[in-house]
C-alpha cells in the first residue's frame, strides 16, 4: 500500500518511519511512504505557504495553491485515491476506519498547520477528514503517523504474527487481557497461577474473562457492540450481581 504525506515538516515524520515495524514493512515492500514538502510547491520568491485570514482575526491560514500543486503534481488531477485531511474537525479515527483504509491501494494524507487551512482545499481537494481525538495538536503530522501506523497493521505480513491485528484490543470489541512475562515472581508480585499451569483451555477462559472484566470496568460502552457468547454473558451477569451485592453491603454500613 502506498502512502503520500503532504506536510511542511517532513523531517518530523522520518524517525518514526525508520523504526521497528514500519521500517520493516517498507523494506519488505509491503508499504511505500512518500513524504512531500508543501513548501517545495510554493512558486513565489519567498515560498510562502500561509497568509492572514480574510475578514481579520488572529492566526495564519495555509494557502490553497501550494497544497493543490503538491497533491495534483504527485497524484494527478483529480487524485484517484482518498485524500485525507488531518484535522480536529474530522471524523474521530478508530479501529474500523483503519481497517477500511487498509483495503485501498493508496491514500494521501495532508497535514494541516497554523490556525487552519483555506476552506477551498477542504471543498475541492480533500475527500475525507479525520481527527485522532478531541484535543488540538500543533499540526497534522502526529495524526498522520497515527493513521499510517494503525492502517499498516491491517496489511498482510506487516505484523510478523499472522493473527496480529486480529488479536489487538478492539478487534474483538474488547480491551485486551493482562500480559505477563518472566520472572514468575517480581518483588513479591506473582504471575497468576493459571498462566503457569500449561492448561490451555483454562488459560483461554481466564484471558477471555479478564478481557471482559477490564472492558466492563473501563469501557462498558464497548460491550454493547462486542460479539459475546452465552458464557461471556453469564460471566458479565455474575460481575453485575457481585457489584450489586457490594453496593448493598456498603449501603448497610
Ligand atoms: N490537527 C490538530 N489536531 C488534530 C487532531 N486532534 N486530529 C487530527 N488532526 C489534528
């Protein structure tokens, strides 16, 4: 899969792309990442990429011409792939959206900076807008890496383990169970006995229950959409009963 990233700060993105899983994915030809400096497409003497907002007010706005020139010269006009603008105004990115983009052969990512971007970019170039959460960052560079990383994990071969992304939190609709490695005891804190038992069926059940417990405690909203068996539902019912009893006991004190 090919990613074209349009930014004023390509150097910010490089170190992350040259590390670990994403570096290996590029070396194996599973993903191709092309970084484009929007400033290289500004044609005036000072290569200006921003200007004051019409109507006044503070902050600077990214000019449309260099962005259109960059995207169209690399991808053609109009580009055939999704052209994604990273912005806090976009749809909030999640597991399902990442999986969706992983079905495309290519996507373009535009990183905004300054106070904003000329609205004509949104209206006539961008096809999708994504936010990585309800907070404002200084630019779209980190969000672009977040999207690229999460999408890449769905591509066959990117994770060494073929189960990879399917095992991740959110794939099952639940948060992940707790993980432990050696030593079996650290500062007096022991690894749960079941994990040392070698009984694979018991381990699988324990992990499932831990995932259910964790999701119930931290993200109960996810349970509404998760794929749950009769056994899972019975376990959750036991949790609810236990909670109700504890509350009754507390009320009595
Ligand atoms: N640019 C600035 N803040 C952002 C956010 N939360 N998500 C995506 N792009 C952004």
